[in-house]
């Protein structure tokens, strides 16, 4: 019940703000639609999708990722495949799109594409050297692997200082 009230409150706020374009409003409503699909409430999900279309805010921000997640949740693999073939996320700035793309590839069991796309998302090659001193103490350049391992702790060369 609390979830339904929260979603309804969100919807009212967005409709009150209909004259101001904001990509986050579309994403909020589509995220609610996605939740309704998972709750087997497809009629409500489609109503929210129609509301987004009726608001006329297409073109305001990235929404292909959430649209793809909704298709995956519905099991519409034909449209998932069509979307993946026609669309690609806008690089690392579109994290939700990257996640949706990988989710779509997994749903379609396209292992070769997953193996092709995933390495770029994991991080730098461990053999690559990151130039410059460690930002917290000026120690020697590190490998990419060591930079990841020192995110929570200081490098040994810094601990005694």
C-alpha cells in the first residue's frame, strides 16, 4: 500500500510540473512502470508509459535503458533484440543504459556479445600503468590493479607517514 501511495504521489508531482521539461520525471514514471511489470500489474505499467508519452517530453534525456528493462521484464525478446540491434548506450556516462544492454544480452543468451562488451566495463588492463604519483602521498606510479586495491586503504608507502 505504501508503495502505491508513493508512486501516486510521484505521479501527481510530475503532472503538476508538466510544463517544465525534466528527464528525471520520465525516468521516475518509467521506473514505476517497470516495478508494476514485475508486480504483474501490466495494465498500470502501460498506463504510466502512456502518461509519459502524453506528457510530450520525448527527447529529454536517456530513457532507452529503462524502456529496454521494461521489455525484458515483460519477456518481449523480439523487441529486446530489435532494441539492442538499433541502440547502444552513450558510453560510461549512461550507466543505466550499459546495465540494461548487458541485461538484454543475458536475457537473449548472446554470450559472444556479452564477452565482447563486458571487458570495457570492468576497468583498465591490469598491465597498464597509471601515470603520476598516488594522490594522497606522492608515491611512485601504480599499475591499474594496485589503484583498484587501494581505494579503501592507503598504499604501504603512505602508511608510515
